[in-house]
């Protein structure tokens, strides 16, 4: 039989998970920025 | 044994045999014991197998036996309890029976009757069944809600705490469902289930019942994290009710608040404050702002209350006031230039209070700071918090340093708040942020000198190290966001890296993860300069990639490999054999959590982009992995939401790898990619045909088509000529409302067309 789960009570501060998510989002964004940069560079070189 | 054999149809006589024990045990010696043991067994079997394993006639027989055992005519309490527990486990099997009105009525009647059993264990188990029914069969509940309200209300008035907690959980579960339906409706305009608005209908009766529980606090409840009592369950439910009905709760709760908030009995003052704090999420700011504005001075004053519970709840309420009624998304913030000095002076005084109060005060400071997030509101490099910034930082450091902070959540709260205060800081206070680097480094250095004699000591050391690495990560990011402030951080890079390497030697997953995140931020900040640390750091990087068990460490390390590739570019080459070997092992492992696999594919792209044509030696290993993952993702296209989400992540990872690899060979060795092009285009076509794909996947897919043309130049034309779908795909993306998708599609189209002549 499942014990009654305690719901979050008066919890105020987020924790490590949020910092982890923020870091992973930053990495994703930087990867996409770099790929975009390569593409823009390719276009600029072709245009020359 | 049943869990293994029943799904294989290997033990057909089990269920009939067990049922025979229940139905023909009359006259057998110890009949009640046999019945009880059999019902318990049936419960365990139902818990262990999935609902498709039993045929409907078997489900019917099991339910009949179980419900009979629960009936009020059953003389043995033990049998009734075993039957009620068994029903809890069998509820998932009862879909068809709940569709049938007569059967459903019967099951519901028996469950409701069991809530009135003379045995409190049976009553509690019956309410547990009702909680489960609430979430599993919400749409079937309408005819029974009146009766359920009557029995929950009776329980709240007169039953034992363990039973009442379950009764309240029933209403919290209904709230959960209706909140989810409202969210679904507000985002998609539709929802899977109909919202019956049971909470709104019950509101005038439900709210007084919940308010009644709020004065049933326990002395000392705030000091113990594991406590869960009536007042907490009632207040939590009230908060959920507020989210489910919005404005309508306000007039039902405010008279209670006004009547009780100044009473001499601390229980009344705390209950009134808790009620007020609980309803702050849900009603609109227009409804709440006038009330909160007039209540704010009273609340600030209540931080001097003689009772610690009242102060704890007041600080929590303040944190919710600032969270929901202050900030850029609120038209008229309740925090303004006029009251900010008073608010901060109260908070900075109260942070010296008992640890539980101080923890909630940290929450309030956090909410004030986030409301003034520099990126959203500052003008001229300043924000209203700037004059108080130094004092806030000092108060948080002092709170974290307190002897009693280590024993409670205060230290975590203080450092986490410091992180958010730093993140929200504006340019005029960045000098203070810079001064924090040596302070935090010194604290981290001190943890390495801590005497570790027991497991408890080790845990304390790890917790503190993780928190301090977390703060350093935030400091690195904040300071490296602009060139002038970056210098303040770069001058400490050697020392910081030295500390991180020493911290790795203390083996703890959380610390590894935090130190790894900080190192990723450092590599990102200092770029190619990071190369000098690689020799020493590499072993920890490899260790992180090998950490299958604590998969979050592995995931974070994969991300840091990406950071390092972007920072070092081709200087990462000497380490790539080792990194690629480990990443390929990770992909081939059944032990590693599946969520780490999509980022590993993206990481292939990062590596390729960094080392260019040198990636060729890894192609014969990486491409088959990518291809089989692509095939798997096409085969798994259907599934539940979680599977769908994972599949989109997997496809994004695969496509990001292809993009990086094409870009790597552009202009040097495009021919290396020729054997794979047809397969990649086929995969992109499958992605295009699948209507479940999200925009991120679409963007990545259309980007790969452009990268392919860019890499292969004229040779790409033959592949695009042979593929019928690509023009339609581009057209669909070009007409998208998503600006970035449209932009990528325009670039891809121009690049493809350049070589189609």
C-alpha cells in the first residue's frame, strides 16, 4: 500500500535542479549560436 | 513469482485458485485467516502486474471477491482491511467496470461504506481508494461527489488524524486534476477530459472545512521537515483550491483572516496568516493587490511576533506576496521605491531569527530580487535593489555561516538566494559580485581542511562543497557576461580550477556535478586559455563520462565536453580519442539512463565542429550509431507524451550531430560524407512526414539540409533532385510563424538553390 505522499509545504527556494537546467539550456543555446555563426560565415564567404 | 509468470501466461490456475479460497472457505478451519491471506496475495499480485495481463473475466472475478471482502457484512476487520488494500491495487484493472454504471455504483457504495467502518485502518484504506479513484476515474465521479463531501466532512470533524489526512488528500487530488485541465485549456484551448468544476461547486462548503483544519498545528512543527499534519494538509489543499477557482476564493477566506489575525492565541494568528499566504496563487493580481497592499505593513510588523510559528508563516507569506505581486509581469507591483527600504530592513533583521524563520526570509529576499531582475527592468545599469545590494549579500553570507544553518535548510536557502541575488544584479553592483569570488574560494578551501571522521562529516562536507561550487558557477557566469567584469574573474581562474580539482578528489556525485557545471562555465568564459588545465582535468572528465549510475553527473559532463570543444576548438584534439571512446561506450550501454543519449549525439556535433576534418577517423564509429538511433526513432514514432518528448530530443540530438559533422568537412573532405547522404535525407523525410515533431526538430532538420548543400556544394544537387519531399518541407518551414525556423529555412533554400543550377 502506498504511503501518503507529503506535498511540498511552505517550500520557498529552488535547488540544484534549476541550476542544472539553466546550465544545460546555456549549452544548447551556445551550440545553436555557433552553428548559426558557421552558416552566416558560409553565406558571407559565398557572397564575396 | 506471479509477477514473472502471469505476463507469460505461465500460471493460469493461480487466480482461479486464489478466488476459490475466498468464495469456498466457508466451514474451513481458520476461514477468516485464509480469506485475509488470499486477499492480501491478490492485492500484491495486482500491484505487481500491469492491467493488461488479466483477462476481463478474471478482473471481474477478482473485483467481485475483493468487493465482497470489503462489504459491511464481513465480520472480520482484518479481512475487510486486506480487501480494501487489495482494491487499491486492483483499481487500475477496473476500467471496464467503472464504465458500467451498475458495477461502478456498487464499487463506490462499498468504498464509501468502508470509510465508516469501526476500524480506523479500514477507514484510512478506504479513503486511500477514494484518492486513487479521484485521479484514475475523475470523469465518472459526478454522481458521487455529494456523498464523498459528506463523508470527508464527517471525517474532518471527528476522525483520527491519519484518516483525515487521506480525506483531505481526496480534495487535493481533485484540485490537481482541475488545475491541470485549466492549464491544458489555457495553453491549447482544449483539454483531454471535461472539467466538471467539482471544486467550484463545492467551494462554499469546502473552504470552511479546510479553514477548520488550520488551527490544528503541532508545537514545533516548523523545526521538523518530516512533519505532515492536519494544518499543513488543509493549508496545502486551500492553496490548490485557490489555484483551481481563482478570484472566487478571496471573499470566502478573507473574513477568516481578518477575524483571526490579531487574536491572542498564536494558533489563530498563524492559521490566519497561513490562509492568507495560501490563496496568493490563483486569484488575479487585480483582486489581490489592494488587499495585499493594505496587509503588507501588518505582515512586516508580524515578523516581530512573539511566536516562532507565526513568524515562520509570515515570512513564507511575504515570500509569496513578492513572488506573485511584484515583478515585471505585474502591472502595479506591491513593492515600490517608498516601501522597499522598510521591507528590506525587516527582512535583513529577521534573517537573524531562528533557522526555520530565516530560511523563509531567504525566500522573501529571493522573490524581491527576482522581481527586479536586471535583464528585464534595469535602466542605466542600475536597479532599485542596488543601494541595498552589499547589505543583502553580507546578511546572506552571515546566515550561511551560522552554526545552526548547517543543521537545517537555512544554509542551502542562503546560498541559493545569494545565487539569485547575484544573477539579478545590475552593473553598478558588479564590483561587489567580483569581491565575492575570493570569499567563496576561501570557504571552499576551508572545506578541504575539514576533519572528516564519520559518514555524517563527509555528508556535511559534500553539501557545503556542492553549494560553494554552485555559487562559484553563478559568479563566473555573472562576471563573464561583460568584458570589463570578466577580468575580475579571470585573475582567479587558476586558483578556482585548483580548488575544483581538489574537490573532485572528495568522491560525491552532487559535488562532482556542481564542480563540473562550474568548470563548464569557466571554460566558456576563458576560451582557449582553458587548455592549460586539460591535462590534469581530463581524468575527472573521463570519470564523469563513465558515471552511469549517477546519470546526472554523466549528463552534465557531456555538456561540459561541448563547452570545452567550443572553448578549445582544435586544441581539444589530443583528448578526442579518449572522449569519443567513452561517448561511444555510453551510447552502447543499457545501464545509462536514456535521457543522456540525445545530448551525446549533439556532443558529436560539438566535437566535429571543433576538430574539423580530423573527425574523419571517428566517422565509421559515429555514423552507424547515429543511423541506428535514427531508425529507432522513426520506428518509435507513436507513444505517450513522455515517449514523444524523448523522441523529439533524440531526433534533435541526431540532427545536431549531422549539422556539426557536415560543417566540419566543408571545404576539406566533403567526400567523406558521401556514403551517408542518402540515409540522412531519408531520415529527414521521415521527420517531415511525422506530424508529431516539434519546431526544434524541424529547425534542426531544415538546418541539416542547408549544411549538407553547403558541405557538398555541387555534388549535393543530385541528392536533392532525387528527393521529392524537400521542396514541400522547405515551403512548410518558410510559411511558419516561428521567426527562427523561417530564417533557417530561407538560409537552407538559398544554399541548396545555389548548387541546383
